[in-house]
C-alpha cells in the first residue's frame, strides 16, 4: 500500500460513532444505518509500524440525531456496535473519488443513469468523478466500458483529460446502446460499468459498478410501468426490520441474502424498509432477485424541533441514502420523510424532495410519504389513498392489534401455540391479501406488517405476526403468499412453478377441515388411501390470483382406525395440484407417531458458510417419530454440541442452548471460526436418539485486513459478498 491513498469505509456503526487512527480522530458520525468514510492516508502512509484503528460506538438514547426517540418508546431496537462490514480501500493518487467524500451534487464515484429505453435499446449517461492527489498535473484517459452479466464488453467511451494537483472533475459520458437485456422485477438482469483510469498506457485505478438498465414510470390510473410496459401484476410484499434472534442487528451478509431469498421465494416482490436503510448485502440480493425496495430515511414518530442539527442530519441522511443506493435497479421509492411523524416542517420536506431529485437527476426517482404530507410537500408518490392523479401504495396493513399498550392481536402467533392459531392467522392474511389484489391499478399494491418477526423497544414482546418467525421458519401464511405466483413463473435462484402445501398436521388436536394452499387450478385430496374430492379454490376471493382450497369435514382423529393402521404406513394425506386435469404438484403429509429421535437439517439456502469469524447458518433439529415424520406437538428441550472450527451462538442464558422446541423444531445458529474446515453438529434430547450433521466452512473471498493485534469484538472485520 506504499504510495496509495487509503480510505476506511464503514457500512454502518450503530448510533453515534468516533473513529481514531493511531491516536488521531479521523471521523465522527451520527446515525447507525448509513455508511461513512475517512481518508487516513496521512496517518498510515510510509510507516512499517502496526496501525491502530479505535472506534467508539454509542447507541444510548440521544435526541440530537435520527431516529432520536428513546428506545423504550420506539417500535424497533437500536442494538449496538460495528454491525455491518468495514473495508480498507487503497487506490492510486490519481483515482475515481469515493462517493461519500465528494461534495459534487449527483457526483462522487460512478453513477450510471438511465435516461430512456425503447425495446432493447437504452440511452445511458455515466457520470464519473476523478481526482488527482499527486503533487504534479497528470494527463490521463478515462475509459468507461459497459459489460453484460458475464463480463462481455458491449460498449465503451474514452475521454482524455488533464488534472492539476488536488483538482477533481466529473465526467459525463453519454452511451447509447442497442440489443441489451433490460432489468425487470421478473427478469432482474444486471450489467456492469467497468471504469479504468489510464495513465501512460497503464491502468492506475479500476472498479466495476453493478446496475440494471430499467425505466420506472408512474402513469396514474394506468398504474406502474417498467420499461414502458405495464408491470402486469400487483406489488405484494412485506415490511422488514433487520434484527435476528440472538445476534440483534449483526446479521452477516449470508443471513441478509437468506432473508431476501426466503421472502422472494415466498411470494414477496416488494419490501418496504422499516424504518431505515437496510444492509447493502440485502439490497444486493434484491437487485439480483427482482425485489423492489422502498428505502427510508431513518426515523419514526419523532422530530427534534429544538435542535437545528437534527433537521440538518435528516438532510445529510437523505443525501447519503441516495448516494449509497442510486445505482440499484431495485430501488422503487425514496421514503424521505420521517415515518409517522406529524410535526416535521413542511419546508424541510420540500427540501428533502429536492435533495432526492438533485442527487438523482434521471427519470424514475419517486419521493414518497403519507398522502397528507406528500400532497403538501409536492412529493411524487403517495402512501395511502390515490389522489391528484398520483399513484399510491399501502405501506402497512394487517396488524390488527387491540391497543398499543397490550398489543393483543389475532395475527401475532407464537408457533408453540399450535395449528389452530396458525390457521386463524392464515385466514386473516387471505382476507387482507384479497383486498390488496382488488384495488385498481392506480394503487400499485401493499406491504404486510411485517414479513419477519422482530424485537421492539417499547414493548417486551417480539412482534410475532410475520410470515417467517424469529428463526426464519415459515408459518402457514408464508405459503399463501408463495401460492400467488403464476405456476409458469420462473426466476433463477428461487424455487418456482406449480405448488401445493397442506396446512394441516394430522394430530390429535387438528381440526376437521383441511386447507390446501396452491397455485394450481384445482386440488385432488386423498386421505387414508381414498379420494376425498377434487375441488377448485374457494369462491368469494375472486380478486386473489390463487385462493386457498378448503376441504370440509375430512379429518376425524377418532374415526381413522388408529389401532389397525399404526405402523402400517397407511395414515397419510396426499394433495395433488392439477392443471389441465394433469398432476402438476404433489405433497404427502404423514401421521406423526411416537417421538423417538431427532433429524438435523442445514438451512443455509444453498449459500454455504464462510470462515470469517462472523458468518453463521441455522441448523434445524426436528423431533421425529421412527419414520422420520416431524412431531409438531413435541416441545422437548434439545441440546446442541459443535466440534470443528465453529461455535454455537447463545447459551442457556438466552434460551438458545438447550432450546425448547417450538412446533417440534429447535434451531441452533452455528457461527464459523476463522479457519475453514469440517464442522460437526450434534443434537440430543432426553430419551430420544441423537443426530449428527456434518458440513464444511469455506475460506472467505476477501482476507481480513486486521492482524493478530486486533482488540475488541471479532465482528470488526466481517468481510462478505
């Protein structure tokens, strides 16, 4: 790194943070959800000594920066620490600027703007800012190359220039391209801009910027148009908070990807960030999986009118948010006002709207907040009811609490309560989802509150109304959302196609009716070897693409002849999804007998485990009978042990290990060490046959910069995708 410019980049540090390098303060940042950076060249250049980076992270209550509200009054928890990635970036003195260190409006780094599209052609504008930090003037060539997803060159622009010492310049390079594959939520194809700074025939700085070529338009009563065509379906998805059981906000990149993949596979094509910018790794996954995202300035029900710095920091957050996410094709709306905050100044809201459009001076940028404020501030898009010819989106629906003190709700379900509460939640989601699909095109869709269970600050109970629980295990309602995909829909990276799911457990407490979730035309149900019926989806939900299929009075625990059938393998239910009269999907549900053992599964979503000291994967322990059928009514305690370069997150003090099974499942989070290798996880429960699973952790793609002298939390160098 001798002779290089050195920048320290933090993706996020919770709360108020101070950074020192070799004893000298280099950065101070307010807010725990957006990145910041510091040029530390002067303090580390030319030295063979160890360099010490010290960070103070303070997540205590502080009204001087957003969100600002005391945590015991907040709908989400701050947690604490350096909980996202930290990067050390080394460049030549003549280089492309860091986007956060540039004062140029709509500048810094590389910005790939889409001005127009037509068919498979596109009109692009690539903005690149270059700085010369050498002591003498430098002549150079800026080379900008458009690449396809595989790295093949499609087009290039070159421009020669000269920069005086310490001078910078933003280059604006138009690029008209033909025969390109446009990005669409249902075909999320990504391109790259490869940027090269060439001096004396040698590339001295180079980087690749990923983006999608797409054009978003809001056409009022006609609805949402992507690349000049109506999108063709409702936007249906969820709100998402970032915390995870046991680890709080410190969810590694693989966990961010698993969340996104689970939500997309489970029928969500849109996610509303609640109520702050989400991790870059989650946003990466949304770009690749076609999940539209509303990004949000941090805040909730609080504005500090007494301190002018608070308002100024909201503006800084908004500008940083656009800088961070401007090249992301998945960004759908810019939620620039503070959520549910009535006393924020109208003049500030108008300025936030202007900041977004100044930092994103291309088509397809839409500011949004609740309709009453959006109308007054001149925003582009409304939450709530459509009006003034503008399009709208329902930011939250479906919570159904009695009051905000007790927060009892028929849709907040603890999994251990069993099958009937899960079915009750499911039918509430059926009604809510049907209302979403029945709205006119002007109202684009809605986001359920919420997609995944999360912790709150002002209430001791977690929110338990998600499609996925705290451990990311699906509830019945998850499969309802999944079943809304057309059976012909295909998307690389997730499971699609004809689908059928039996929402019934065949236990002594199960109800008479059998609910089947499917995207097939009809379902044939077989019980105890005999055909029950072939039925179409329920009437009364015509707006819903695929309502559930409910078979009445099918299951009777006392009437199935248990004595003669136990141990014969005959007690099973089969649901077959039919399309054009042919079986397109099939599921078998077997009767659970006596609990005898444990079955282990690695639930890594195919992503694997990285040996970086931070990454983890869930391992599920299912309590099963002798045939391997899950016993959902078993709530025994399961104890986990791990050998090899890994550890178990949590212990008895957090009820993590041993863990009481919920609906027959106990989960251990297995965190990798810093050395790749074989990991063995063993699970045992008193009186049952134990189980063991083996898997490998892999070396990280990027080595940790920090050496053995690191002091403090091992999450410091969490390098991921």
